[in-house]
């Protein structure tokens, strides 16, 4: 599990490198977005930890560029209290976020949660799932809607898989948070909501595929007839 930390705080990078190595992670760090993009293009990175505030191009622009080329999981580091940074990061395709300052153990827990989800998916036999003209291949991790290829991030794919497997049933936000992030949904945590919003935007079906059940969670509509 090889991590790339992108942060211009050299003291923090040194601290995290020491801590995460003890936690059995391999870590390298870079301090600018341009250097980070060159490194990511070379491959071999399993997860990116990306600070919003960087010299030159900021973390949001780095994330935009990553998502144009790569589906590698990304955890954003944001300033505490800056809710808009978290929302923008999730809209751009970050898998999760962590406000600064943070406990390194919390970062390690979030990294492990992402890797557990990816490993669990890899251990499952390949299947082809379909509902309401949305097709999902768990082996190739490819998605199409109405015959059109849809590019999703790692977490967006996993959320869609959970929803399609439970098509017709309402899934609570708490159950989605627990299953995908390994933690309870906090009162101000909008991670799931933003990922669902991204899914709707990318699927562009012209019909309701994912219904919001106010105060409860979400439901994937099994078919056009069910929607009616």
C-alpha cells in the first residue's frame, strides 16, 4: 500500500512519514502540485493524501487534473471549519476529507477503510449487474448508462454497486456511511450526499435513477415502470 502525500508543510510530511511507516504503509511526499502530477503519471500510487493549500496550483486544481486521468483514491486535507472546501473537494471527486489539524491515527483509519473496501471488492467474483438501463461490471469496474460509458471514481463505483444490489430498497445514510467509510455519519458530514449528487450528474439519464427519501437515505429505482 503505497501512499503519496502532497503538502507543503515539511514538518507534517516528516511526522506522517514516520508514523505511517510504523503503521505498515509505504509513503513518499511532494510539496507542489506540478511535481505531484508528474509522479502520479508514473504509476505505482495506491492512494493520494492531498492538501488544499499548496504553492502554485492549489489542491483543487491538482484534484481536477488527477480525475481527468486517474481514479486513484484521494483523501483531501482541509482547514478546520472550511465546509466549502470539503464540499468542493467531494464535488471534484475526492473520496474522503480530513480537517486540519488531525490525529495521524484518524488518517490511518480512513486510509485503511478505503483499502478494505477496495480489497473486499477485488475478492468478490466478477459480476454484471443491471437495473434501469444502468450496467455495472464488477470485474472491469466499468459502468454504462443507456449504452453510454460512464467514468466514475473508486468510491462512486462502490456506492453505485451497493445501490444497484439493493435496487428498490431504501438504504439509510448511516448504513451507507458504515459500509463504505467504516464510521457513523456525523450531523454535518455530507460525504455520501455529495457522492450521490456526483453520480446523478455523471449518469445523466434524463430520468430519476436515485431517489432521495427525505430524512432516511436513498433508493435506486429498479426500472422505469417502478418510477412511474
